[in-house]
């Protein structure tokens, strides 16, 4: 029997705008509204809006909240002041990645986790089990919608005036990266973060207010964007996608997110630490690299990667696609051994070996191309 797909509170808005609806992580979501490339460029050059209400939100409260999250997560929430968040990982005992997420300290002993849509139920079960020894309360926040406003104009004055109608927040421009302003009276949180490599905000708010905000932003000229543009934007930004760059069978040191692990203080025994300690510094760890195709074409997931044109495979592409900004195929890959930026590798495309250039992600950040083609390449 096929699974019934869930719908976000903005589902009817997507249909009215002509969104092409597709299944994603158990939800029916818009892939695009007519042109994925147009939506991609809107975010790189101006501003786009995404419905991300399918993401999970769990609040962790109580006197044991900080102790619990220091035990549970690879990054260290003790480093967070009120009103700040951090990117982090939830690991299993073997060091595999259960999920990557953002944790915010809203107030003293009150935190919020934003988790991946496809991992909502697994994460919540893990949280409930792991929290049993700690004096904490877990609260799912499925009552809130979530909208992402992304692009170089997302913090502009006209948009700030629109957001001012939601809550009494301070100057958006003064908010630090990963900063969060939480207004419990209005039921609104505004976070300075996103998944595109551009300036942006993620806004949590009651459903009726979310529908009104969506309408007002689009009426003001903000481009609605779907999953297609979200994926090409995050790929250009070198950002991992759970289930592709990492999962429970891979560890952060081979997935390009080892920097998230807070090793100090050494006495903090977070879940998965012992396993990671045995892997730390090993020369045979695989590595995540970026690839740029040096000819026309598109790179796809699971294509094998080779160090030599006629050699054996050293790894495979984890995320591949076409970059609208670079106008060529790009990818993230996991390979054995070392591949230095600028090194020529090969990928098997339709039964033949095509040359690619190893690069250090990101490819594009805040509108700037960081991986220009070498002189003389096509």
C-alpha cells in the first residue's frame, strides 16, 4: 500500500501558483513553479522564498536541557549564548550520522532543534530514548509553519518592513549569522540562516500568519522557489544533503563535516565520540571533494570516480547536477586517498571517461564564483 503524503499548511498556495508537486521525504512539495533555473537565479541575484514547513522542529526544555544536548550532539551547545544557534550532528554509537541539524538556544534552558524532513520520526524516537535519564521536556512544534527567505536582497529594508508586522524584532541587519530572535508572545522566531549559500532568514510562525506572509512577499515581487532550485543552490554552496553525503553508515570525518565535532573539552562524552576517536587522524579515511566537469554534460549521483583515465574507481559521486551559475556539471564526491584542488580526475559518463577537476567546495558563495575554470579549458 502506498504511503499517504503529508501536506504543509501552504500546499494550496503552491497549487494556485502552478507548482509541480512531487513526493519528498513523505511530503508533497513543489519541485518548481515553471522554471527551476529562473528560481535559482532569483536567489543568487535577488530574493526567493521557500516553504520549508516539512522540516521537523523539536524544543528541548528543562534544567537538564544543556546537559542532555551536550551528551547527544557532536557540537557543543555550551558555546551558545541565548539567541544563537549552531550547525551540528546527531551520531549513533558507531559514529554514523543519524541526522544533521541546527540547534538554537532560545533562552537559558530552552533549545530548539530543526531536523530533516525525512528523518523526523527516527530523530524523535532517538531523542525520546536518549532523553530518559535527563530532566527535560520534549515538545514537537508541528503547529508552526516555516518559511525560508533567501538571497542578497533578503535583508533589505522593504522586506524588513514586511517582517516588522510579525513581531517586535530588532534590526535584522544587526543579527549575527545563526542568530535567532524569538518572540513567544507573537509565536514567531526569525533565524538568520539558510541552505543556499546566500544571505537569508528562516521564519517560524503560526499557520494563519504564514499564509499571509507568503502572499505579501510574493505580491511584493519575491520569487517562489521549489525543491529543484533548493538542491542546485545547496550543491553550488557545497552543502551536504542527508542520505547522500552522509547517513548512519558514514561518519563526519569522511563527509566533509568533521569541523562540526567539538573535541574540547576532552571529558565531554557525547554519543559516538569513542568511535570517532579511533577514526581521527587515520590516513585511510575517505574524503569529500568537489568536482567540476571540463566539458559539456551533467554529473549524476553514483557515477564512479577515477584517479587515472584507465584506472580502477576510487569513489563515487554523492550529489551531482548542473550548475546554473557556472553553466556546467558539478558534483560532490567521496573518494579514497587524497585529491588536491586542481587535480584532474575522471568520471564515467554514459560508458566513457570524462575529465573533471577536483575543487574545494563551495563552488559559489554569496554570489561569488569560487572555482573559476583554469585558463584554456572549455
